[in-house]
């Protein structure tokens, strides 16, 4: 009787192990099916709203068979969404404007390093995160835009010169809440220290033509309307306005000029629109392939020609329009610093009354 019980016990244990093995096999098969199903996609969160980008995603899909699913929203909204979704996110890549925002995503632990010799070759070191958690895709220069009717280029020289009393009541600029201005001031902190940066911000406030408002295009429109003579703007906005389907925007852009400041000193401030590999990316290999594709010569040329952004890839030349504005020397700093000094820049803006 005892032997029979023992035998039955062994049989039960064997049966349970067999069932467990079957279950494991089924789970493994199901997992493989999911991976196989997802192997042909990339889920992308982006704040960019340009037709150029979608055309490039379509071209990538055509060449690789990998579909790019796009979710569009404002930058800060996407960053908060990634933080909220955490491990449950479906996102593989985040594309957003400004190194300051990319740095913010990194600091929140939302990104991971991407190791790719192609990316390292295509994108200069100063235009990518020092830990390779984000990479620049396009470059924008933040320049002086001036009235061709009222300002002679011989009067222009540096960002610092904009604090001279000769420009009192003549300068137009966006609010301090704008990340582009925050990064501009952060670059001054990196180059010259906090005291000098604060001195500049205070001097610019004293010379403002009006309280800061509007976007970059609005600053150009305000120049033509006679509200001020000079604005601080990103270059690609002028390109977009010159090629706009709105004839009024074209007229505005034709009446202003582009000047690259600090060519004999620290260089003109630049920033990037860039991409980061999401920490919990489910399609990591595909995502890196898209990053590499967007940094390649074909995509970089399209960014430059259609969207009037400077290429990050040194093998690609700017568009003819950008060339017409002339060559320029850019600030020689790693753009990671724009994120590192962001909070100090915001503090200075608050202290000097830059609204």
C-alpha cells in the first residue's frame, strides 16, 4: 500500500512537471510571436510637424520594410507622457527641438545610450550627448534679424553689443519661457560665467522695444511693422517664411536680413532638433536603424533643402538659401551644457525681469 502511494506521488509530480514544461513552451512561443509581430515597426514620439519628416519616414519604410508609427504632441507633453507611461510605454524614439529638452528627458531617466559607429561618424561630438543618450539631427542658429530699411550691417557685431544704449527701444524677442532663449542664455553661462550672462540679460531687457511676446515669426513681423529694428530669431524661420504659401509672410521675410553675431569672438549660438532612444524601447534595433538613416546624407540633404535647417552631417552642404546668408563660426561648446545650465538661465531671467 505504501509503495503504491509513493508511485502515485511520483506520477503526479512527473505530470505537473510535464504540464509546466508545456506551459513554458507555450509562453515562449507566444513571446516569439509578439517579437516577430513587432519586428517591423518603430513607435516614434515627436514634436516636429514638418511634411519633410513624414516623407523621410515613408522613404525609410520603403527601403527597410519597417513602418514608423508617429505620435505628435508638444515637447513637454511628450516628455511627461513618457515619464507617466514608464515601462509600459510603446515609444521607441523621442524627437524634439532643443538640446535643453533632450537633456531634460535624459535627466528624467527616459532615455538610454545608443551605440552606433554610423551615428558617431555622421554626427560631430559637440552635437550629441556626452553619454550618447541623444543625437542632434538638424542645426539651427539663433541670430540677429534686422530691418533692411533701418539698420546697416556695419552697426551689428555681437550679442553683447545688443545691450548698448544705441539699441534702446529697438530690440524684439520672445519671452523667457521659450526654451530657445533659455538655451541661448545657458550658452553664455557656459562661455562667460553667470555674472556676465546676467549682465547681458539685464542689458537686453533695458533695450526691449516691447514686452516679450509671440513666436519667432512674430518678431520678424514686428520689425516690418516698425515696432522695433532688431530681433533674436532662429534661422530656419526666415527660410520657412521666404518659401511660405502666405504672400504676406514672404513680404515680411524679404524686408529683413540675417546677421551671424560674434564671428570674431565666441561664435554664433546654435542648437539642434534631436533624437533619443527611449529607455524601455521594445524595438531597439529598428529604432537605431532609423536614427542612422536620419543622420545619413540622403535624409540630411532633405532636411536642409526642404526645411532650411543646417545638416549635422559634415558631408552634407546647406541649402542654397542658407549658403546665401554666408558661412559662420558657431559656439565651440558641447550642447549638453545647454541643459546643464538651463535652471541657472531661468533663474537669471527671473532676476532681471525678462518676462
